[in-house]
């Protein structure tokens, strides 16, 4: 391999069918190195990489070279360096640990809520040993894997009953399918949301086997819109929280209590897809009223659905709280088995709920701790980061403390932002280039670009992260 990352044809023996000029019979593809030989060559650069990574990295690099050839580009340009890069990427564990320096606590692309160490240990212990997952130790008979979590959810929320499935989309799917399959579901047009990954509420309703009836307009929906839409085929009224946007100006919506009253008048259940909620009351700490699930449940809604890995601060799960009759319908639905939680998620969710029940949530659940952390504490961490960065940056980068604001993230609390502090980096490297270089390290650092500077927000830095940021920055500056 030469310094440019190309395979040097003159340094290797010609293989069968290959002439010294690089091709035979005018076919340029013969100039490409064989997969096995390319794998052996990059193995000399990184002998610790396993054979399967080397071979697959080489195979992908050769395939990319063939594609470049069809575009009239040099197929050998950087092929060995690219093969090594692909091999190293294959060898990295997935998901890869990163530093979240965006300030967004529930960053969907970064895994949303960070599990508490205790919850992570509980999941690992459940995975590494046999357990009483579906065994009643008292009777010796088969047990219910969901009963323990359901009992904790009832205790924390005041709900008559509860069930947990593998995410909130599954919770909504199960709820609507169980209560209104083959019938109509009435939803405001202003609540037909699309969230990340092109997930749309109308598509989930279609898969649930119900017919969508839209009422109102994009910006205004009134009680009479619902009443006029109710007919013999109506199965339920659905309210969907606008999780990732807000409406302002000439707008109007029907509140959850008002919708529940309309449902009572018509003898219809009301289901709310709240998206994100907590079972710890943080309304006096600045979080909006709709963030507290028990308060929403008190409106009389039949079922309330929200995520476990957002404001709850636990693992990915879909939480459903509601009446005993409605939840019983969900439990009996065959879909419930297809959507059920595995033992590791149950263990982590159990730990998270027990922490809330015991008053430990704000101290021990990272997401809640980050959400309510005083600004003075965040600024102290930002100053620690600034000192480390200045020591590394020298004269090549400018670094200073900045006031910032960031959304909560994860489709939670649209319009609500957290005040924070960040270290802003500027210099000749260029913001976009520096941000990209920080992502490519052994422990990638994920930051934000604001104008011509890179912001490293301290609110979402975990213990030990400032040292990792400094190490990543040192690597970037050393490599140029």
C-alpha cells in the first residue's frame, strides 16, 4: 500500500489472466485486486482485525471500485485505505458508545434516555442467568411475565390496570386494534402527526384494522366536529399529542377532559397517545402539565399510551394505563404476545419503576437528573470542559463559554427548551469539518454547528465525558 492508500500494481506479482499493464483483453476490471489478496494486504496494517472483517471490508471496497469504474473514475484510488476503513467499521460493536454534546437529553438518534446504571445491571443480570420470568415461585405454576411491571405501574399512576409492550407505536396499535377493530376511529386533522422514520398515525391506524375519520381542520378543531362525526360505526375517539411540533396563532383544539365528556355522552372510549410522559411529578420543576401521566389519566380517559425511554427514563417500551376492562381487552388480544417485552427490558423497566416508587428517580435516573439539573451545576461542568479544551486547543482553536437552549428531544414537549451552557469552538479548521472529525474518533463526539462555530453543550455530558471530548479534540488536531 502506498501513501495515497492505493494498491501499487508493480509491487505485487501478476495473477492469472492479468498482464503487467493492469488489464487483459481491454477489460479494466482485471486491474482490480482480488478480494483475498486485498484482505491479506490490509491485514498487514491491522493484524488484530479478524479475518471475516478483513474479507468483508475488502469485498465491499472492490464492489465500490467497480461502481467507480462505471462512472469513469479511477477504480484503484484509495481502495486499500477504504477496505481498511470498512473492516474497522465492521469490527466496532453496535451500537457504538458516543458522547452526547448536543444538549438534547432525549436524542432519538443517540438512543433517547440513558439507562440508570442500576437498570443496566438489572438487564445484564436477567440476560446472564435463568430467572422466574414466567414462573410463580410460590405455587410452582406458570406465571405472568407482565404482572410485576403492571403492579408497579398501577401503584405509581393510580390506574385500574396497566400493560407494557415493546414501544409506544405498538401500544397505540394494540389499543386501537383491541377496542375498535373493523370500526371507525375519530381523530382531529391537527393531530395526524408524522414522527421520525416517516412513521405516520394514519398508517398505524390502517394496520390496526380501523377506518380513520378526520375531523376539524389543520389548525382548528371544535367539540361539535367530534359530535358530528360520531355514528353507528364509531369505535373510539383518539387524541394524539403533537410530540414534535406545536401550533400557534389562530388555533383551537378540544382538550382531553372535553373529549372524554363527548365520549361519555356517546358511550365511546377515549384513547390518548401521549407519546412521552413521566410518573414522577416534575410540574413544579418547570415541566409542562401534560408531562405527568397520572394527571392525564385523572381526566377519565379509557387508555393512556406513552413511551418508556423518553420522560420515564427507562428502556424502550410502550406503557398503557387505563381501566381494568380496557386493559383486559389488550391482554387478550393475540397481538399482545407478538408485541410483548423481553426479559432484559422487563428487568430494566422494573428497576426504573421501583426507583420512582422509592423516591430515587431524580437522583438515579439520568434523563430526569439532566432535565431538572440546576443551571449552575451545568455551568460548572461547562467550565471544566472549557479548561480541558483550552489546554488541548492552544492557538489553533478559540474556545469560550456560551449560553444555549436545547429542546428536550425524542418527540417530547414541543416548544419547551432547556437553558444550558456550552463551549463554542472556532478556528481555521471550519465548523462543519471539525464537527465531522469529532464524529470519527474511537469514541465519537456528537456536537452541534451554530454559524461558524461548534457547540459542545454541557447539559448532556455524562461523568467522564469532558476527558473524552478533550482526547477526541487532541486526536483531531494531531492528525491535522
